[in-house]
């Protein structure tokens, strides 16, 4: 079973629908218990970083998330990927989950934000997340801030938008996609299937 964290911000139904299409059992939850018993965990998200962290703290999910991220496959999607990082400068400075060291910053002046629509992901390292996914495949993006990992090796996929930035990260069994695989057609479903298989192996 895949646990999908419900903290009041995010495209939860889209993620669950994608897993349903893959025939993968999943559960929406705002409780720590299902995270601990799940085979793998997904943290989706759309919205503001500060509000998201406030909601996670209110639900007492910060420490449980950090704990399960050390134990089993964990995937952050869009804002969910950004929350994995140490800090964000979105509307002030906010502390994140600090699972992947680094910062979240706004795109440079002069670029159209949000960065919205289809763009390519160049694979910078081998990863089980990319199994069967073509290098340079297109995924669907919608975001105004991007992640800068402290360790360059954490960026396993990069995307060009005013310069190359980390659009896919991996740290151990923790993964993050700045794009929305659940909205990216067959290639996105293939990536989600890869992640779900990791859960069945643990």
C-alpha cells in the first residue's frame, strides 16, 4: 500500500487516480500510523511552502515524515519535493523538512513565472525512477520556485529554464520531482510505477 499524505494542499485525487490506473493500492491520510505501515509514501503538493509546513506541523507529521523517509521509499511531487529541502525563500524564509539539504529559490527576474507546461528532463544519473523512461522525456511543470541541493549529486535530473536546475532529486530512498508525473501521460505513469515497485521490494 502507498500512503499519500493529505495536509490540505495538493492534487491528491490526481495522484490517487494515477495509482488506481496502475492497479496500485493507495490511501489518503493525515495520520502518522498509515505512513509507518505503508510500503512507500508520496508527499504531493500545490501551494505555498510556508502554509504547507504550518499544516504539517499542526498535524504533527513533521517527525513521522522524517522517520519514514529514512526507512522506506518516499516521493515528493512539486511542492512536496520543495518541502524536502532545508529552507525556502518563498514569501519570507521558511524552514522545511530538511531531508534533502539545500534551498528553494525563485526563478530569476525576466523569466515568466510560473514555469508552466511541458518541458524536458535530462537524466544526470542512473536511478530506478528512470527505468524505461527516455532521457529528455517531457513532463508537466507548474512552479515559480526551484530547488538547489547542497550536494550536486542529489540532482539526478535537470531541466532548462533560464539555466539548468534540479528537477529530479534522489537522496538514498528519497526522491523528488518538481514536475507532476501524475499529469504527464504514459511517461509519468511509468515513473510512478517505478516508484511503486521500489515499495514492494522493501
